[in-house]
């Protein structure tokens, strides 16, 4: 019930294309976070969302906190080779639970 | 500013040998500390968390243990490693436990042979 279902599992795109990935859960989340993990390193926070309906941008990245509080999406516009990595959604489910992570979306960008 | 470091970065150990991974946080006090494991191609599994010195909570029963001897030090240990302990181990900290953003260390890759 508190699992995060992240899709797609992997994406192979051409440089310059836009990317969209999402996360859903059957539980309500208070916060949605999106992380990026470069190979062999720890994940780094990209965007944090704290209110239902919130739409936040960070450069070419845009993320939204779903109105139902059970989903979130991350868009990357005009992808570049350094966007390669694994993107994780994460969040603490409602009512005091530690951070849960999606299984990740592995992004490959072909130059 | 706050920093988090963990070591060693890479470790190759035989089955049955002990393990000690260390993590330290600088620039903050009384952080919440976490150990996660990431199996190849999979998400992050929470192993342990700590809200203070000597306070350890385990998320899953396993062959590993954790200790927090100082406020900003978190150690992951095992007395006898199993093959299934192989993986990428990540230490993280947060200011608040339930809504706080997690900040990760560089990771430690453990291979058990």
C-alpha cells in the first residue's frame, strides 16, 4: 500500500527529445521528491514538492505533485547527454513513515 | 554547509568475513541518519535509521547491524558476510525524519565472493 510504482523502468531517447516519467501510489503522500543518481554515486535531490497541485521547475526539469496526493511526474525538456542516470521518485507516506523510493527510471540519451 | 562522507568506496570481501562501513556528517547537529541498500538495477531499500546516539531502528531482519557511537557517525557492520549482502550501500542524513529531504553519501560498493 505504501509502495511507489515508478514508470517507465527505462528510456532510450535521442539528444534533444523531451522525457516524461511518473510515480503513483495507493497511499497519500505528504511530500514528493525527485532524485537523480549518476553511475556509482549517491542520489542527488533535483526537486522537492510539498503541496498538492504544486508545479515546480528547476532549469529544464519540471515536476508536479498530483492533486490526489497519490502521484507525481517529472519532465525533462531538450535532453542532453549528461541527463543520463537513474531517476527516483521518493516520499514519506502520510501518517509518519520514513522515505519510500520508487524502483527508478534509467535514462539513456543518445547523442 | 553540510557534508556527508562514507567509506570505503569499494570493498571486496570473502563470504564469512566481517564488515564495517562508516559514515560521518559534518556541519549539522543531531541529524537523522540512514543506511540504504541498492541492489543492481533496483530501488533503495531502507536498512536502518537512527534519530540519536545509540538509537537504532531496523527496517528488515538481516545479517547486518548498525551503530551510532557519536552524534554524526553511523556505522554498518556484519560479523559474517553472505553472498546476498553484495550491493551498493548508501548512507544518508536528514534534518527531520518524516518530511525532510534526504542527502546521500557517495556510496560504498560491496562485493562478497
